[in-house]
């Protein structure tokens, strides 16, 4: 896993913005332990399942808002601001007030996953609210690891249509999560 | 769904989205042009516009809403990006407006006999002014909020207020082309009242619509 906190994060997201899926996956995997560390250190008492839901919610927010990063600025201040905002927001939606200081990002150790929430997780519940086609696409690519061309062949859709449906599905997922918890 | 599965799904979604600064100017200018076309087409530009613009008080009336709109635009675009501060220069631009209105009012107080002050303030068209400024602002505000929803403001109500200021300022600068009330006692109060009403509405709508 690439280290968090060097210029490579900028490079990864820059490449991702050019359509490089692998760099984007690397970027998301690189920042996940950091997000998880913040969520756990702020909400330890809530249990790791809920913290992991908050990690996913935050990652979805970063995904939806990735175009608000200006490529000529370092990615970390942008990233920290989003994580701080979303983690505080996610805990508030669950009736808990937490504070996240920017210093926390330097001090918090990246946390590794030791839970594997599947059916019980919010994500699974929310995917159930997507339309059939979007849900199938999100599951096929996420759970089964299919690629966009594979899905487009299996579902008899063009690649563009698959990407559009995936994009809409994730957008809806990000929006629904916020509302379903409140 | 495990976090790693979610990451796989997200990384396959490479659909790019326009940033706020790409969508907002077009939305504002297009809607303002349409609203202005309808309004001025119906009501007409003041007949003496060219000669009136020789009067510094008319220039202030015409320009202060434009300056408000530009300052608000600059600030709201910055606020749509997490981690970047609102530039002090944008606030400075906004701050020139009350200063300019203050100087205009002092100048007016010196040239206008005191008996006429009340009349200048009350004017003949304050209801008209408030109605048209607010009405023209609404579609612009709707377009601005639509464009701003793709941003990620950490302060949705404040961003909404700036969108209102941007919309109110734009509408007032169009209205000023028609309006013949040139006393700062009038426009510093009634134009500003219309603009601030839209700013308050923007804050209210923003706190709901600009959450993410």
C-alpha cells in the first residue's frame, strides 16, 4: 500500500481525474486507513461496524466531490477538510457530537480493517433502494470484481450506459445514506 | 458491502463532473440575460440613460450591485472547494460597497436641501423596486443554487447567502437601467433591502439544498 502523506497522493488523484481507474483505486485504498483511523478514534464506543459505515459514507462523499480539488493545490488540505466535515456530520446524524481537529490527522494512526461488515452494513441496505439495474451494476463491479466491459456484455448495455448507470447509482447511494440514517 | 468492494465500484466510475466555476457563470449570465430581456423589453431602459451616467450618483447606483455580485461570485466559488479559504480580496471588494454608498449619501446630503431628504428617501417606486428586484433575482438564485450543488461547501447557509447576494446584485444592476430614482437615500435603502431579502432567502435555501 502506498504511503499516505507524500506527493504521490496528488499524482494518484491527478491521474484518476484523467480517467485512470487503477490510480483512482490506489488513491482510495491509500486514504481509507486514514479515514478509518479518524472514525475509530472519534467514535470508538460506537463499535467498528458503525465506524466502517462512516468510513464508507466519507469515501462516497470524497468520490462525489473529487472534482472540487484543484489540481494545482496539494491534495491533503482538501482531503482533510472533507473527512473532518463528513465524519463530524456522520456522527451527528447518529446522535453523537464529535470534534475532529486537523492535528488529529497527523496523530491518528492508520487503522486496518478487522471487521468485514457485509449484509448488515448500511451500504447493503441502501443498495436495496437503488433501481434493479444500478444495483446489479454496483454489485457486479464491487462485489464480483467485474470490469465495465464485462458488465456491458453480460447486461447487453453499451459501456457508456454502464458507466452512466454506475455513476448515478453511486450518486444516489451517497445521497440516500445521509437521508436513511437521519 | 465491504469497503474494498465499494472502492472497486467507485474506481470504475470515471465520469467527470464540471466544477462550480465552469457551471456558475454561464447559469447566472444566461438567466440574468433572459430575465433582463423580458423585464427591459416590457418596461424599457430609462430614456435619459446616456446623459444620466454623467452623474456620479447614477454611476454608483449602477455599479454597486455589480460589485456586490462580483465579490459574492468570487467568494462563493472559493467556498465550494473544501480546504480553500475565502480570499480576503473578495471580502475587500464587498466592503467597498457600504463605503461607496456612504460617500454617495454624504455627497447627496451636501447638494440636496434638508427639506427634500425625506422625499428622496421615500421615492415614488419603492414597492416597484422591491418587487422587480426580488422577482428577477429568484430565477437567478435558482440557477446559482443548481450550479453550486456540485460544489462542496462546508458552510451551506453562508454559501446560499452569497448565492442570494450574487443573484440580488445581478437583478438590481438590471433594474437600475430602468429606474430613474437617482438619490442614494433611495437606492442605498430600497435596492439594498431587495438584495438583502434575496440574500436571506439564499441562506435559508442553501442550508437545505447545499448540504452534501
